[in-house]
């Protein structure tokens, strides 16, 4: 026994080290990296590798930029695209993976109004012409008018920087969060945001953030479905779009017992009742269907100019995003190092509808601890 004592002590220390990691008392980077790698391998092995026709990406691609012009486009183009999608193509819901944070002054209306206040203030003909042209040249108002009464969800982002700025207007929160709430610590708390102009957010049906969680290795594996900001809880873009597609489904927190942690979210509507498992940060694992282009992509300019048949889009859930190089919406994921960010939201929407989001039940920690004790003791 004395001869083997150093080896026994070393073995016990190793068991205690892994027990602390399994019990979340401390963090072993190598073990976490290995676990993440094995998770990514499982994702790639078991993903269906099929194209989901229910969710369509309207892509602001190089073809669209070549025909319409460089981004950002004038809001009259965006307004016409939304009108075509909702009125002509009868899509179920439109979600934007872009932010409309700045006023559009490309029409020259501001310059004309400035001239009308100064040089041509007394010119009655100019004033009459300006009043007649103003509705068609106010592109922001045209876009807001199109948003009003249509199933459109606007996207925005949160920032975690301590000195983060705020711009635009957030959508209405899904519910307030009391500091005394037993769930307050579960929600990721953000410091600032970049949202859409108030005139757009007030006119839109709702809004959702498009922040994925980025792990220490730079890979996006989860999205927080609910987050907090200044005592209010806000939903993700994918969750907001699914709720809109189900007719503004009611959101409920899944708590197995009083004062227990949130383990799932429930969406209840006459069409369906969906259960979405979440982790300790109210985040969901992204159920990647396959590599890039696991969803149908349609060029935004083809929608804008009516080149697509109505049957291709009728009843679909539409995400407007970009894959054009230089517009910086590419992410590192388990299925690709330069994966379109818009497709992350598409995967989550499909996973919610299929009830196919993977979960890690609360009892897994107990199983891990017991397994380490038994194997370590052996």
C-alpha cells in the first residue's frame, strides 16, 4: 500500500479534478474543447442533409447588388420587396436579418425641402410640385406604410460591451423581469443595442435579436431564445418568426417545479403547441440540417422584379439576409467555417417546427458525476 500510495493519491486527485469539472465547480479547457469537438462530429454525422422547403432565404446576393446597386438599397426597393412577398406571393411571415438603423435620404427630398425653405420659399409653383412629390420621395414613410398591417418581423442586435451605445427602438418586450425573480440569473443580460428606426419598429408586427452565442473556440452552436436588457425580456428573431407564423402564439416558460430553472419554452396557438428545450442560459442548440444551402435561396432581385412563380413562395416562412462578400454576415459553425448567418435562424425555425431541437436534461450532470465516481473508483 505504501509503495502504491503516490499513484493512489494521483488517481484520487484526477478523479476529483474531473468531478469538479462535471459538477461545474471549475472549468478544464481541454475537456471542454474535446467535448465541443465530439459534439460537432455528432452533428455532422447525424444531420439529415436535406433541403427544407418551408423556410426560404431571400438573398441579397451579388446578382442583386449588380442589378439594383450597392447596399444599403433605397427603402423604396425594400418596401416593394415586402409588398410583393406579402401581397403577391402570400408568404406566411417575413423576417429581416438586417437592421434599418439610418434614415434614407437617397431620394433628394431633404435637399429639395431645404431649397424650398430658402431660395424658392416664395415660388408657389415649386412649393406645389414639392408637396405633390413628397409622398413618393419619402422612402422611409413608404417603407413604414408597407410594414403596417403585414406579417413582418424586424431584426436587431444586442451588444455586451460595457460602453455599448444604444440606437433605434427596441420592439415591445415579451415580459418584464423582476430582479427578485428566481429566473433572473438565467437570462443573458446585454449592455446596449443597435435597433431599427422607431418609425419602422412601431409599424412592424414584432422584432427579434439575431445574436448567436459564440463559444471560446469561435464556433456558434447555440442561440439565446430569450435575453434581458434593463429589466425586460426580449426574444430572438427565430422565436419571434415562429410565433408570428403560428398566429402570434402565446409564449410560456417551462418550469418543472416552483423556483426551479427554466427548462423549456412553450408556444401555444390554435394551429399547434410547440415545446422548445433550452439550457441554463435559456439558449437552444442550433439543429443544423446540413452544410450551407440546406434551405432554398432566391435572389432578392428576382423577388423584387416578380420573376418567381407564386407557387414557389406561397405559405413559406421567408428570411431576408445576405451572402454577398463584404456584407459581413458569415459565421463559424460546426458545419462550415464561413456559414451564412441567416441560415442559423432558418435552422432554428425548422427545428422548432419539427420539434427537433436537441436538449441536455438536468439529470445528465448527476449521471456524469456518478459515472466518474464509479469509473474513477474502479
